[in-house]
C-alpha cells in the first residue's frame, strides 16, 4: 500500500493535522522510560524493608545497619547490641558496631535504637576464643 505524500506537513486529505510517526514513537518511548523509572524507584525503596535492622533478641539472622550485609549471629566477627524492648541489632564486625555506637543518629534505625539509654548489653566476640 502506498501513502500519499503531503510534503511533510502532517495533514490528511480532509484538512485535519496528524502527528508524524516519529513523534508518536518518541511519545511512547517517553512514557515507557517514565514508567521504568517509577518501577525502579519503587523497587529500590521497597527493598529496604523495615526502617530498622532490629530483630527480636532471640533471632540468629539480621542485617547490619552500617554496611547492610546479612549477618548470622554465629559469624566469626558478628557483634550485637541488645535493647531493653527485647530487640537487638546485629553487626557484621566490631568495627561496624563501634561506628554505630558512636553515632547512631547517622543510621537508618528507629528512634529507640538511636537512644543509648535503651541499650541493655553489647556482645563482642573474643578474637582468639571466638
């Protein structure tokens, strides 16, 4: 099928103006790009899970609020801070625990974990005996 050329003016035979095909393609791409950005932003923010890395005191797994690594309480270098409300934070290393302890307001945890008065105990493993 052959199209009639209108000299690139985007007009139909009845005088109505139509958008050139390239504009329609660009418009669709823009909508797809905007949708993709929205999906990525949603996934990025929803993957954060809860605001705090706090887990029940009996938990054996958690996420370090400093480096965001998954931590198993039995890991060689794992450190823990227990709070009076029955929760704890697990840290990937004593260094991460110390960084948090000296500046808890810098990390994305609940207000209860930012207040040092709520700390019940801190556990750090001995290097030689583990």
